C-alpha cells in the first residue's frame, strides 16, 4: 500500500510540473541563417572563398564559466553554409594572451576540460532531447558523438566527416565538412536547434553563442539557438554504406594444453538509410578485437560491477535501448549479448519516425557452444518513445531472450540455461523547458519460467537544479523475483530512498570560483520495510578559478548482510548473514588545474570497515603531456584492510600506466598496462590505429595476460584487422 501511494504521488508530481512549465524554447530568438554556398569550399583552414565572405556570422558569445552574467572575453566567430552533399562550418577562435594552445593530444574524442576546443551541438528535430555533436581541439584532434537526454554526449559514436585546423598568430581556424549522409534529420524542416561552445584554458573561460546558465553544460539542448535554412536541407539521397572487415591473428593459452590458435575472420556491417531520419544497421560475424580493454578496479563490492559498452555496432542510438531505467535498474544492457560468445548476425532499426516518435528495434543471434551446452540464443528488443509537452517523453521497451531448440536439464552434466526471459516496461521522463526540473517514473515487469509474483519494478525521482540549489529525491522498488537476464540489475528484493541536497556559493572575486555543501543519503529496506543498509555522504566542494577542485568528505555506513560476504573478495572466509556493521569514513579529493602540462589528482579515504575493521584507500593519477603528441598517465590505487582473523591485514595494489602517442590526428599508438594484485593478474594491451580514410581503419593489437604469483604468461594474442567504409 505504501509503495502504491508513493508511485501515485510521483506520477502526479511529474505530470503537474510537466504541464506547469512553458513550452517556448528559451533561446528561440538567437538565429543563424544558413544559405547555399555560392562557390566551392576547400577544407584547408583558409576562409578566402566567396561563399565564406557572404555567409552570415555568429559571434558575440556569452560567458558560461567562470560566470554567466556577461559576454565572453575571448572572441569567437562562426559561419555556416552548405551544398548538395555537405554541411560546412568555419570557426575563428581568437587567442587572448601569449603562449601555446592547451591540448592534451590529437586523439579522437578528447577530454573537454583538458583542451582548448570548439564544439557545436545540432538538434535537427528541435525536440531538445537528441542530436549530434562535432568539434575539434586547437591542434586538430576531432570530437564527435550522439546526443541524448537533452545534454549528454555519447563519444563512442564515430562517423564520416573531415576537418582542418590552421594556426595563425592571433587565432586558430577550424574548417569542417559533414556529409548530409552522416546526419539524421527530417526532410522539409527549415529550423534546427544549434549552439556553439568554446573552451579556452588560458583564460579559464567557457562560452557559448546562445547563453547557457552556468549550472548546465553548454551541450544542453534546452538552450540552443536556431539554425534557419534558406530552403529545406537537401535530402541525403540513397544512403547505403557497407563496412567489411578482414582479420588475422594468433593466440595461445599457456595455462591449457595445446599450441597456437589461429584466427581468420571475415565479416562486416551495413548501414541503410530507410529514411533521412531512420537507419537500418546489419551485421554478420562481427568482431570487436580492437575495442579498448576494460579498466580494472579493486572489487570490494557485494554486487556485480558495471562496465560500459564499447562495441561500435551497439552504440548508435544506444541511449534509446540502454538508458531506460536507472543506473542499477537497467532492463536492457547490450554487454549481455555476445560478450565471450560469438554473434552470428544481427539487425537494428533505429531513429525518428517523425518529430514526436522515436523507435528502436534490435534482433541479435548468438552461436551455440557445445562444450558448455549453451544453445543458440536470440535477443530481440523493441523500444518506442513518444515526445510530450515541451521536452518530456514516454518510453516503452520489450526485451526477449530465447534459447532455440533447447530442453533444460536434458544432459545433467551440463549447466542449465533458461528457455526464455522477457521484460516489459514503461517510463515517463520529465524535462522542463528551462531544464530546471527533471524526473522519471518507471514500471517494469519480468516474465520467466517458474517465477510468479513480486517480479516487477517501480521507481521514481524528481530533481530541481538552479543557479545555487540542487534538490532531489529518488525511490526504487525491485521485487525479489524480478529477473532481467539481458539487463543490469545487481540487486533485487529491496526498497530504496535517496534524498539529496546541495548549495553553491558564488564569491564575487578571489581565487575561489564556487564552493558549497552537498548531502546525500541512500537507505535500503527489505520487502517488510525493515532497514538493511544505508550510506550518508556529506561533501564540501571547492572549485578554484584555475579550474582545480578540492573536496572534503564525511561518510557514515550501516550494513546488515543479506547473504554471506567476504570483505576482501579473495575467498578466504565470509561474514555471516544477518550480521550488522557500522563505520565512519573521512576523505579528501583534489584535482589539479587542467592547463598545466603536468597534472595530478588524489583521492584519500580512511575509516572503519566490516567486522570493526579499518580501511585506508589512496587513489591517484599523474599525467604529463608533450603537446600535442605524447600523453603519459600513471594511475594507482592502494587499498589497505585491517580485519580480524582469518583475514588479518590485507593490502591490494592496482597500477595502470598508459602511454598515448598521437603522431597525427589519424595515427595513434596506445599502450596500457594494468597490474591488479587482488586478481593476481597483469595485463598488457598495445593498439596501433591508422585511420587512413574517414571511418576506415587498420588496427594492430597485441595483448598479454600474466599470472603474478608466480610470474608467468597466462595468455597472449596478436590481431591485425582492416575495415573499410564504402558508400554505395
């Protein structure tokens, strides 16, 4: 009864706020008119073509940081034009002061905070929710991504476009061309949302063409201006891309008998534009050998850890599939498909049906594995989203995992797999016109053989973000029989409450840009509404004008174990179910200013732990760059545990040096070493990438895994992969 009343209350509150906010976009008066080019455009960073001289100019940017109450001090000027094939942009980024530009490297999808850069955001449907982002840093490193949830950018998306940056004595000039076939937009529409963002580390100033309040990212689509076309942009025409790959490699497992195993693979993807805003992706025998290795952690959690998706096929419009739910309640998580099990083929239809409707339809087939009795499995997902009010939406999802030609338990010597698992859900996402109010209400239902009752989820949250205040609250209920085999739901059978509040002080001058407290509490209850654990965190965050930050942290934890747990996660012994544990923790975090060639950050925690023990954690990163070609980072994590017997004194090191060499913005060499004392493993991953044409690559990847006690080779692999993006 309590849960039903809470759900009804949150539904009422979200609908009330959604209907009370104005529908008018904030910066609708900021217009940039774009006209067809009157001359050919050369992408060379020299803007002497007649088309650029005649193009309308967007300038007089507004400062976002350090303060959002004036125009920017550094000057930026933007022009745009187009022809039948490409959208063109040129940006002149004038320099204030002397000295070199601040850039981390030439690597694609650079860190926004560590680079002088220019980035712009396109909202072709003017729905203020989804779109595209493109940009470069001052040395020519490219940035591109898909936008979702009104202001987030998924940088895993790569596509075809070209750019050049040319340095002058008083400015750097970016010139780029984006093929219309790279974008998704509705035919006949003459108004797109757009905003331009500039980050200048010399002056520690972030600015935008259309003004954005300082509490929001410049990527916030609620604050875009309007790109006004003289006529509707040209339809992209037939838009079919085939991306085949060939791969050769050799690998050996030194812990098992046998010699080298040779890999010879052929496969590929195809992209077919069903309409200018709806895309069909096909894949046959995909291979993901070139994907970056996961970053290792010291795992002291009682629940499964989350690792992000990095495989290219699953990334376009990934938010539509993966982001329904909450971080710990995801009914669909694409890493459940084909990770360690070969994918035979798959298809995905995704994009816009019209300005209000969005669709995602995916079907993937994995291969059977006879040695472990795993049958062929089919994974299908249907996601629909309907825009309502000014920026809010209602989403629906259906997920089906099906084992093909399988009878569980037929062979008692093999593991048992489920015949099927299905999930269905609906959620309402609130986003007010000015982005001050955001929230969500969620309802999920699972269907599994042999599980009936208490197999559903409902949750809700509401948050208010203003110039000084951040106030919010969230609740979650996950039934004990809720089962999402293709999702990420590490915990079931609980009720969660999570209130939070923060306040930001904004001094008028001095070395401190902003500071203020934040209080967050997370309470977990069982289904009888008895508390099982909670964590309260008090933080005071100080941001300095040079963009370095300092935080002080106080934490209070309580846990009543619901199952046996080894506090070292090494298998020595386990604490009993029902035992209660309380402790306090003190901490401090510091992140240095990003303008320096030498950067560092440090995080320290000291306090209690399970079984009246103590825990000390020290984490840090040291970085040095030789601009813009070399970037070296050393990451380290030291955890020291003092516990009663049989654990006693335990410590773990996790060390991860990483070397990035970017010879050009098309040739990259990365070497990443990870030593994890807890898992007794050391991993070496070296990847050479040559982007010989836009979106076409040659990869050479070398991987080693070593046992650390005693030190010996565990497995080793070398892979050479070639893919080519071919437009038909």
